[in-house]
C-alpha cells in the first residue's frame, strides 16, 4: 500500500512538473511572439517615417 502511495505521489509530481514545463514553454513562446511582433511594428513604423521624410524632402526640392 505504501509503495502504491509513493508511486502515485511520484506520478502526480511528474504530471505537475510536465504541466509547469508546458506552461513555461507556452509563456516563453508567447513572449517571443509578442517581442517579434513589436519589433516588426517598430521597424515598419521607422520605415514609414523615413519614407514620409524622404517624400517631404523630395517635394521641398521641387
């Protein structure tokens, strides 16, 4: 009986550890995705701003 309880506790511990690992992986992936999205948005904004300034400069030259 004691051996059964010990095995059951070990199984519950492994299950909890696996769930925690899966959650940590998901969190890390979500953070990476959010960072990538933010970086892409920042790059796009910087490019748009540069393009707008270039257009303005070209119009001022005319």
